[in-house]
């Protein structure tokens, strides 16, 4: 099973998600974060599932529309570890929501 490591900066990304939800009165923030974490956990069994991005990075697309996020990660096969580097709302990465 692939190990998943979260970069320290991920806490800033989750803070941004919380702030966005608070400003717009959307769904429960705790449930939204749990949804993102659950989706990231798919990398434990399928670390190559994300689409190629730049510089040996991959993007895991999570949900869609207003519930859409993208997790940027690097998978290192030699140590069987996926390093989650950033979480962004899809609209921050150029998707139309």
C-alpha cells in the first residue's frame, strides 16, 4: 500500500477552503475537508491515477463544480510514497465551475 505524506503547506490550503465556505455560507467545512481526504486516500491503492502535470507532478481531480478540487502530488516509486503538495479549488486552477 502506498504511503501518503501531506506537505506542511496543506494546512494553509485547508484554511483557505474553510474561509471560502464561511464567506459563502456553503456546506459544512468539516464534511468538505473529510471529502477531500477520502478522495486523496485513493492514492494508497492507485498512486498513478492522477493525470500528468509539470515536472513529474500529477493532479488528482476531486469532485466537480462547486465541490471540485485538485490535489497536486508527486509519486516516488522507489519509496512507494505520494507526497501531496497542494490542494486547490478547481476554479483556482482554471476550471470553469
